[in-house]
C-alpha cells in the first residue's frame, strides 16, 4: 500500500471514531492524518512521515482543540428561550406567592413562582418576573 493511502485511511478511521466518541480528540488526529497524506505525495520516507504525523497531531491537539471546544461550548452569558421571553413581564398571581410556594399565569399558562425575600404576595396581585430557575419564576411586587 502507498503511504498516502495509509494516512488517508488513518484519517478516515479517526473521523469515524470522532463520530462515535465526540471529544474533539480524534478530529485532531484525522486532520494530522490528512495533512500527512498530502505531504507523503512529495516525501517517500516513512520515518519522516511518522515524525510529521506525530508533530502535526500534537500541534493540532494543543493549538486547534481549545479553539474548537470553545466554539462548540454554549455561552453561559447568552440568555435564550424562556429567560429571554419572560424576564421583565408583568403577570398576575393566581395562588399566593411565598419563598416556598405560589403560582402565576403567563399567557394563560400556569407557572410555579417564588419570591427571593420573606415577602408574601397575595392572589390577584400584579408582579414582575425578575429571573427564572428551570421551571420556577422568581417575581417581585410592581
């Protein structure tokens, strides 16, 4: 088998492994394998190609992998979904809201609600949603 074919097959196997175990590790080895396959078209010395593959793999793991992981990691500062839509809305209390229990209605939907202090908000009062924690909305008096 020709050297470029060996490194191309190694790259394809690493891509398949990356699909099975998404860790951004095997992708770096695949990139090194494909680059080494291109280099092997010009250099026929197997020892030099092994060294090239090792160096390219290490460079890819230590330089490229942190950027890939950061790009795919969701930002914690970004607010999406429920948080972005409901924060700041004025809603009605349907059951008295305390630190431990209570409900509000938002667009005719019933949500659990809490206050952050020891205040108790009676039913029928209008409140503002200040934050949410999973399915619990935290509110304050308007």
